[in-house]
């Protein structure tokens, strides 16, 4: 039952994209682990961790494109769901230290010992188990998105008002997580991770495995979104995006469709955050910053909103440029470059990179079909002239 849905959803372009991601997910770990460092084909562990982080960002951008590109919901607070998933994984990694921290406490993380916490808070229970932490990395962002969306969509808050409310949500969470008495490390956040599932976090095989898992998660997320938007459900989402009032008058429960898409998108963002933390080695309240959510929207706009492939391309390209330009003479001007890039894309490539390419290709095919059809009457009249 699932295979026909996937087969109908994946066209040649989508299959080529998935195959490319799969090849990257296999080749990068192989070139890192099994090729000699002296070889020009060797990829360093730094490269593996860097692009693993980019692919986590790409999954976040994919989640945003699902609701913005196909449902018209512009969320400026999706960084909150990303950060919540990251904190869930960070709590698991902190519990794995278990007595090997600076204060050698058998249960409490170092920051709790430093702040004289008498015992482990109740909401930290269970995070010593990976399965529980993985579940919470999906459940907590999904629950928050469901509750938020339930009230927002039932109240018919749309457009810029919804964007402002989502931005306020992530800002409020950032202020809360900055407080030391919140129980999440305050300003410093969670760091100094050592093991994940018994494997050293900093070891090259672990980094390669995390990269491969991040690539697999991105592939699954892309296929899931592709199946969703190519189904009847996806057609309703597009109808809501283009004409919400008309869709409601036709009898569709618009709020239910938007709530499902928003919750699913938040769960995807939580998974991206959970994969991001062990590769980066830290999670702190700055991940809740509204600027991060706005930057993620820019990735989608640059790559191409409503294309699914575009946000992945945009996230990788923009973050690679960020890594390149923030380490040299242009570092103080990066934010100006990012803003200029967004303005340039909006004015010159309103469909984004991938969206503009797809539009150009469709126009070219249409022109070729028109030229072929224009010659049909001439060809059809040839037998009649021959008979004469």
C-alpha cells in the first residue's frame, strides 16, 4: 500500500535527488574512515561533522517548506522546535557522563552541582535511556506545536499575525532557558558530552555514523513530504495556501489540515535538533533566538519555496557561505551579506534557485511543445496536396 504512494510521488528529479543524497551518505563516511589521510580523496572528521550539521539544517528547512511552501504558514519560530529536540538529546548525553564530570557526581550534571541543586529534577528522569530521549525529541516539539496550533488556527490567526506570534513563542522560550533555575544549564547550556550509546562522541567512526544517520533522516523526511504533498491531502494544503476562505466554504476543515501539517513539521524540526547536538557538541539557549528562525526561512527562500529540493540546497549553500565568510575579513559583514542575498533573491529570483530552474525548464518545454504543435497542420495537409 505504501509502495504505490511512494512510486507516484517520486518523479525522475526526486529519484535523482534521493540517489544523490544516498551516495553522499555512503561515500563521505567511506572516504573519511577507509581512505588514508595522505590521499587527496580523504575527508577529514571536521568536514564530516560540518556537513552533518548542514544536513540537520536542511531537514529543518524541509520542515519549514512543508508548511510555508505548501500551506502558506510562515513560521518565524521553528527554531524553538529545533532547539527543544536538541535539548532532549543533550539531556540524554549529560546523563551518560554519570560521574565523569568535573565534580564526579554520580547523578547530577556539573552545572547542577555548581548551582547546589539537591537532587535531579523530575523532568530529567528517564533521560538516561536513549529510546526515551529520542521519543521526547519528537514528542515535546510536536506537543508544543499541537497546543499552539490548536489555539492559533481555531482562532483563525493567519498571515503576519501568526508569524509574529511564533516569533514571540521562541523568544519567550529563549528567555526561560537562559534562567539558571530552569534546570537546563542557563546561559552555558549543555555541553562536554562524552558518549552516545556507549560510543565516544568525538571518535571518527561515531561522527561518520551520525553523518550517515543525518543523511538517512533527510532522505526519509524528503520522501515523507513528497508523498504528502503529492497526495489528495497535499492538494488541499495548496488550496488552503492559495485560497483559504474558498477551501473552507467547500467544506474542508482547514484548521485540522493546518494543525496536522504544523505538528508534523515541528516533529521533523525536533529530529533535526536531536541529530544536530551530538555533532556540534553543545546546545544552549541561543538556538531559540528568533534570528535563527528567520535565517532558516531565508534558506527556504533562497533554495525555492514549495519545491522541497530547494530548501535542502538553500540550507547547504547558505551555511557553507556562512562558514566561509565568517572566518575571514568579511566576518563583520556577514549579516549584511545575508540580508543582501535575501533581497537579491526576492527581487531577481522570487522562486528561489531550484524554483527558478524548474520554471525555466517548464517554459522551455512548453515552447518546444508549441513549436511542434504549430507544425502539425502543415504536416496534416501534405497527404491532401499529394492526392491532388
